[in-house]
């Protein structure tokens, strides 16, 4: 009995063996954030939103327009919106925006390409994936200039082609890569081949749920000049028309697809999309019925595109690519191994201030305040990517303020009587 009583006291006096380092709660607590950070980095790399401000035109300055956009050429953009109160007192409302890249008016196409387009080209070669670059903005904001450029300042098409063929010639691993080009437009919800006399095309879905454009002509190109000559031929056939917002407005979405093939198999695809100019219904009320229908179709496709890119950024299980012909055709650019860059072009003039705000709000919706997770603050102290009016209980605060002012006025009138 004495021996049995002594055993518990002996076990109680023994100290538990220390846990080895790296095992237990400490290790798991560090491993989980590491995985979350890796997922967050992968998520952030899938989409990039850039803003480019064009210079103020001479005709805009002659009619009295002033520059209402201020930027730091990095990530910050400020819009000084002129407004008028009820008592006709004029004031300025300041809107602060933060994006992945903000290109100043002095930024040439080459700088825009290095900051926005070059990473896509390298990604397609290294990962053999799919990449898309969209140019968005109101009519006359510089979308086509960004994509096509002119002889003195080539656009993203030329600069991307130049880097593509430089990589193929300089790197032995890619010397057997073939480059095929197709160029088509989406006008009024229908497809037209710009390299084949605007022949009408049809999009079909095969048994593997892959969208194929029936009848689309693909041309193999061997150098930069050959590719640019092909694009210039197709660009002349693109649909343009005069609207209330612009005398030479692009009325269609132009889609350039550069397909890379190795030994007959696809090894990557790069798409450049020059979107039609966004506009409001009030800007085209003096035009005919056809122009108004075009504007409605354009706005519908732009809304569907925004929803697809936002779903892509949020890693959503469902991407609503069936919302329009544009997103249906670009379905493979929104799923799987893909990267997307949107370049929002804005005009700095006072007359275009409302259009500029709409473009920046659209770009911000695409971004969906992704920078809030980074904890990056700004002048608005929201930690997000952009200032958004009436956000986060702004209506309640404004209504409370109006009620307080009315109560004070009633008290003043009661005291005066």
C-alpha cells in the first residue's frame, strides 16, 4: 500500500517534456497567415487597373476649359469638380482616387506600355497563359491613341509586337514559336472580321464549352512590320460615326488576338481590346435612332465587362460572361490561367469632368476597393483605392445634418416671433 501511494506523488513531481520548436500552435499560427498572404498575392496579380490622363487640347483651352485633374504619375489622382449650390454659389468638390498605376499627361505610350503592357507579354511567354489589355474611357479620351498610336509615337500594338519578336529571336526556348494574328470588331452585338472585308462571323460553343468564332481569319506574321501592316488594313475598316460627344467616335469594340503556337499547339494568347467610347443617353439625344441603339448596346457590353472583371478579381466561382457578346467571345480570357489589365483613359477639361468621374467610378468598381486589404491609406483616410461619394453611411450623416439645420432654423424663427 505504501508503494502504491508513492507512485502518484512521483508522477506529479515529474515535469512534462517541452514541445519541440516548430511544432504546435506557434508553427500553425505562422503557417496560416503565410498561406493567406500567398493567396492574396496571387489574387492581386490577376487584375491591374491603370488610369491615363491625356493633355488638354488647344481647342478646349480656347473655349475656357481648365485642367481639373491632378496626378502624381504613380498611384494618386485628384479631380476638382466644379459645382453650384442651391443659392448659385460656386464651389469645388475634391475627389481623391488611388489605382495601381496613374500615368500623367506627359507619359508617352512607351512608358504606359512598360508599366501596363510589358508584364502581360512576359507572363504569356513564361506561363503560357492568357492575358488581356482593355482600353476604356469616354469618346475622345485617347483610347485608340493608346492602342494604335501614330508614326511618331507608336501605340501598345506596335510596342508589344516589337517585344514579342525580340523575345522569339533572342531566346532559344521560343525560336520555334509561331505568331498568328486575328482582328475583328463587335458592332451592335454582332461580329465582323476586319481582316476579311468585314465578313460577318458567328460565335459557337463546342462540346468542351469553348467559344469558337466560325470563319475568323488568322494570319501568320513573321515580323513587326508584317503585323502592323495587317493591323492598319483592319483598322481602316472599323466602324466610326459622329456623335454628340465626338465627331469621330468608335462605334465598335476592336479585338486584336495574338495567338502563340508551338508545334501546332497553342502556347499562349495575348488580347488587346480597344473598347467603344462610353457615353450617356443625354449625349446622343440629338442623333438618330440607330446611334441611340448603338450607344445602348455599347453601355450594356461595358456593364457586363465590368461584372466579369470584378468576378475574376474576387475569384468568384461564377463569371457572368454571357451578359453580352463581348464577354462571351472573351470567355477564355476570364477563366483559368489569365491576367487582365484595364487602362482607363480620362479627359482633363472642365466640360468633360462628369465623364471623367464616371470613368473613374467605373474603374473603381472594377477594382472593388482591393487596396483596402493592403492597408494603404490616403487623403480620404479610407484605406481603399478611390474616394466614392455617399459611401459607408454618408446618406445617414447627410440626412442628420439637414434635420439639425432645419431644427435650428425653426428655433430661430420661433425666437424672432
